[in-house]
C-alpha cells in the first residue's frame, strides 16, 4: 500500500532515497512513554501498571489487562496508543483495583504504583524512540538523518499506524460511520482485504457479506470480526448494533482516523503550494492561536524560524473553524471533495468529535543518527514514521 492511501503525498525535504525497512524484527522499533512527573504512591485510588509489551495490538492488550483484573476494558485508562509491531513501554491505569500478579505472553510488569486519578490521553510529556533500520544505503541514511536532524522539523502527518499499515482500513470505516452508512462500515471493518494472511477470507466476505458463512471461514483469532458477525446472525440488518459490539475506543478510533485522513490530504495539498507560513494561517504559539495577516506575518515567521510554534491545519469536527486566505480555501476544497460537513461529526453512541486544529509541523528533539538507526523524542501525538519517511523516502507503507 502506498502512502497516498492515507492521504500523504510528497516530501518536505529534497533528498536522495536511502531505502530501508523498519521492524524487520519487533525489537528494531522501541518506544517508551515519558512523563515529566507522576505522584507515585504505595497505595491509592488508581492502580498504574508500567508494562513492556512486544507485538501487542493496543486494544487487544487492553482487553487482556482488563480481563486479568476482572474489569471492563472501559475502566483501563492510558495516555496514548502505540504501534503493534514494536517493543513498547507503556502505562495503563485502572481505578478501584489492587495490584495482583498476572501473566501475559511477551508482557512484563516493570513497575506498579498508585495515583489519585487515572491517566488521560496526552497526559504524558512525550515518547522516546530507538529505531533500527534494515537494508538502507548506510551513507545516504546517515546523511539524510543528519539533514533532518539539523532542520528539527518534519511534516506532522498522521502515520500509517493510525490507519493500519498492512490493512489501512480504519479511516474507511470511519468515513462510513460519519456518513451514517453502518452497513458499509461493517463490510469495510470485517472484509476490507489487506496484505496479511487473512486477505483471502476477508475478500470473500467483502465481495459477499454473509455473516453466517463468514463465521465458518474466519479464524478464532479475528475475535472482533467474529463478534460483529455473530451479532448480525442474530439481529439481521442491525448494522449500527453490530458496530456497537466493538470496544468504544476502537470505534472512536475509526472516526479519529477519518479525521486524520482528511488532515493528511489538507497538509499534502498545502505543501504543494507552500512549505512556509502563509497569510490566512491559524498559528499556534505557546497555547495561543493567532491568525496570520500582512501585519504580523514577518514577526510570526521569525518566531517559527526560532523554533517557536507552528501553523495549523484543520482536523474537522462539529466545532472547528477554518483558516483564512489560501490555507482556508484548501481546507474547504478537501472537505467538499470528501462530501462531508462539520455537523456530520455530531454522532450517536458518544462518538461526536468537536475537532481541533493540529500543527502542520512536527518538532522533535535529542536526535542521534548512525548509519542504521535513529533515536529521538517526540511530543504526544507525533508519529515516528513521519520522521523516518523523510529519511528513507520509501513510498510503500509496508516498509514502516
């Protein structure tokens, strides 16, 4: 699958491709959550687990952790989601339980303690990445990495893991949910074929969405897909109910992925026109938003060159505002092409999304480069693949 499948086109830097592939082994991609300060307690209201997990999909890990403590997955709180094919050190919090030993394959409990309140999305200070790259041309990789390091910024695209690098389907499901077409949302979720070993059985359902036959063909490991089909066998044509069988945070992720896809499309088109600050931009500076005009343009450009702030682009929701000038025109063009409106994100089942404006540039820090690796820190919401894509310059998402 090409990056264009998730709305990403073009590159920010003019560099020669180094080639290469991430995650030849899961250990090649290490990510650890960072917190500036946690008021750790020996006893308290909320149990916090610091886990090291290898090759665990986020929602699946939550379900198994919840099962280990006999609670609903809804009661497991976290600061951010992480890549499946990786070694990740991540924190989970569970109110109202006491620590007990439990065992999961390829999961280690590094630490446990208590807090007064659960972790929330984005409550960590950032993520530390240590990434080894295979099959890259060493000198070119090192040169590209140092060039990107010197700039300190890359485009702030949502990366493949937001959508599924092997089966980029989450935004497609989200699009149908936003459009109110739950029948097609189910068909996409269960049957959209990817490039994994389940492609054939998925495509059979995609071409002929029969839940009874699907249950005969789908393996037990695809437990969420089976849960959806089981609902349909007992509740014919209740497609919205079938979607509700999925974990709430997963369904929310579908909607957020569609918002991310639209953002990526806006950003790709924006960079075709300008890779700098434009009149009409909404500029994010120290938690303040400033509309760029002819009078303050140079001042804000100087701030940007000093590493302070970034222009933003639209993550559409029911409460967002468009930029002005040419940036606003681009946002409206993409939204019109998608055939959606802001009010469409006023959704049932607690899925409504107000939206936001997201920085179009991602700033990283503490980068170290070798001929086959890159280490760096990203703020919450930043994607390591957006950094590595500018270095490797490989278009196939499977390489990431």
